[in-house]
């Protein structure tokens, strides 16, 4: 199976924010960002709206309407348009957002799970996906790609960036989870009697199976568990963890 791009994500810094971007998306003009735990964009529950507005402004998107949902580790998605009220959408339960209105912002929040941003500039559509192991099993990635195709996107044109998440060397799982991923080549490993799951590799294989080209898929190599100075991690911080915010603006 083809291998997705492994280029390092770029770090950006202003007086107000520190964030990461995927060179693959930047090279194709897709405005996006993966927030960090540094500076004022911290992803804490009481200030996420302000954080998102600051993040959008930092990447040059101005002040777009930004949509997020209540994430529940499933496969449901919400499609939004400029007519939707962001506060109403934020109350809906889903794990993926899709839009075909240029300039809208789509956000998912994570603290070890995968954030996946997908865009097709020609069709003018984008998706933001939250995928933990449950979401991967439930088919949230496939659901989002299918909806993008319904809106005119073509897999061979799509760009996908898998953001910061817990790495395969650190994501210890039990046997009941491991058996769910037996069909993913190279996604499972064993060490000292424990099983470990490489979720970014799982997501990459799913995207390839959906028809995306390996050269148009990229994955961040930063591990949320290891990089305490830069990223939030639920496994490291527990309930006190903030959230890493992943934003894509519909091209």
C-alpha cells in the first residue's frame, strides 16, 4: 500500500498565538491551522469561541463564521451553510462537519484523537473530522468523504491533513480494541506484553481506500502525549486537559 506524506508540520508564532500547519494544504492555498497549548489560544472550555476567532484571524481568514459540534465518538456528521447559526450547530452531536460554502470555518477539538482536515478547492468543499478508535471503527472518515463526493468533490482532487494525535508508540490499548484493527496492515504492534495502535496509520489507510492519492495525504509526526510543552493530551493530563483545535476554511 502507498505511503502518505510525512513532511514535518510547520510551526507559526505571533504575539497572540502559536499554531501548526500542514505544508501540503498550505501549498494548495487551503487556509487551516492546528492550535497548540501555547500563548492565548489554549482550547480551554470557557474560552473556545474567542480562541477560534483569534486562530482564524492569525491565519489570515479574517472573522469567518466558525462551526463546531458536540463530539461523541461516533460516525454522524453535520453539514452546514451560511444560513446556519453557529451556536445552534454547536449543540448537535456529531464527529464530522462538512460545508460547501466558501469561507466558512469548520473545527474539531481533540486531546489525543485524530483531527483530520479535508478539502477539494475545485469543488469548494471541506470537512473537519474527529476520529478516535471508536470513530474509525464506526466509519466517520468514510461518511465524511462520501458527503464530500455528494457535493461534487473527487477523491483524486482531495487533500487531507491528519493533525497532532497520540502516536502508535504510545497508544496502548486492550485486546478488545486491538481485535477491531486486525485488518489494518502495520497499525498494531506489541511491546512488553501490551498492544499499541497507530491511529494515524489507520486513518491513512482508510483515506487511501476511499480513493485519495497517497501524495495528497499528510500526517503530523508530533505526539500529543510526548509533547507536553506544545500539545494537550487527555492521557497525560486527564480531565484537566484543554483541547487542540483544528480549523479548516472552505476554499
